[in-house]
């Protein structure tokens, strides 16, 4: 019996690039040396995408249950039996319906312990809305399914780790959601994740301001001085090593992020625009704060290039291996905690 991790993979919107990057990620047989892939989708749909991008020497091992997975093959569970009309590059109800069937089956197996982590291909946040999925995105859905009090959208790559206080909400609602409680919760989650999931012993976190120039002492807004700065001070009193608020533009332009283990941005685009520029297609979206491990690539459905053999699998490959590494770190740390002397020795070695 193999002791390799089983990584569950959802197909996302079947009219987008999800299956293309999945196939391109798994076509290299050496990937199975590191983990056992289990894709939740449909073999006919997968064959359609495989032919569309001209991949002829690859096929999935079809299984009915994750426990039947072949450790040296890319496996697929058929989550539906009916024929599906695929309209590459089109946003429609079909794409959302089958993205949800894939996700629902995978999360059930993840919660049951049949797979060790989940990597999700991109969904369309509009067409996936249906009974059972009435959330702004994957992050909120997984939070509800797992029952987590709070989660952190944590974008990670070699050069930068950045989380956001407010995620998928309209921009005009951001300021009212920037509260001491919200910032402090995200800082706690980030600090804990850096220690547990990334093995940063003493995390150093930068906190960005909300307004241009971090408010310029109240001239361009009061949130930075009245809410963010006092919260940073309170977090430090609680043992979280953080600094700020920093004006976002200068912070990234000067490369100041290189001096920190992670950055907390106030809203979605403030964090994700610089992240995607710096990551250059190799970034990963990690949902911190869950009892389970879930990652995804840092791109969307890619309707404009679907079926054209233009999608890069780089981010998806990174998402898979980030999930593998986090699961292994969590398990190794759990084992070490059973032996406090060994854990203290490892901590000193990392320092």
C-alpha cells in the first residue's frame, strides 16, 4: 500500500481552462512519484479537452472511489454519467452545474479523509450560483462546509505571501468592513498559518494602509490612524510581530515586501494586483484557517484562451505541490509535538 498523499483535484468550469491545465500538469508521469492525483470530473469531458489541446499519449485511470486510486496513475472519478455539451470559452449554466458536482464530491471525500488535500480548478462565480452553492467563491463555500469561524485568502509564491482582510465584496463596502476585529482575526490566522503551514518560526508581518499614503495623517482618510495603526499595536501586544500601516504603492515599488514573511492587505485588488505581477503566473491561492488543506491556481477560468492550447500549467503545478508540502509540514509538526524535546531542537535548528 502506498504512503503517498492523495491529492483531490476539481475540474472547475468545464468551458474554461481548468481541464487543460490539469492535463498539462499530470501528463508528466513523474508527478505521480510525489503524490497520487484523483480528479473529480468526467472522462468524456476530459477526453474532449485532451483532444482540443492535442495531447494524445495520456489517459486517466477510471475509479469509482478514492480508495481505489492507482498510486502510479492519474485517476479520475466520474461525478456524472450524462453527456454534456461543452462550449469552450462560453459562460453558461452548464459550466456552473458541473463545476459544482465536481466540487461537492471532492469536498465530501476530503471531509471523510479519503483524500489528503484539495486543489480546485477555477470556477465562474456567477454561473455556479445554485442550490447548495450561494457563496461569493470557493473560499466562503469551504469555510461553511468545514465550519471554520474565519478564513484567510492567502496568496503565496517564492517571493511574496499576501493575505487580505476583505475578500470578495464590492469596493464601496470595503471601508466599513475594516474594523479592529476583522484585522486582528486575519493577523492571528496569518501568524498561525506561517508557523504551522510554512514553518516560519517567528513571522514578521507587514500591514498595508487603506487610503492613499496611509491616510496622510487623516488628510485622505481616518481609518489608517484610528483603526489600522492601533490594531497593529494591539496585535504586537498579543505576540504577533507586525508593522504598519504602510502606503501600498511605495511598499511594493521599493521592494519592502522582501523584508517580511507576509503582508496583510486591506482589500482584494490591493493585494492581488501586486501579487500576480510579482508571481508572474506561478502564484497559489491557499485558504488558511481551515482544518483541511485547499489550494488553487492564481488565475481564473480563462474563457478567452479555452481550448487554444495557450494556458500555462505553472500555477496549477505550484498549487499541487504547495498542498503537498503543507499537509506534510502539518503532519510532521503534529508528530514532533508529541515529543517536545525533538520539537524544540527542530525550532532551534530552523532559527
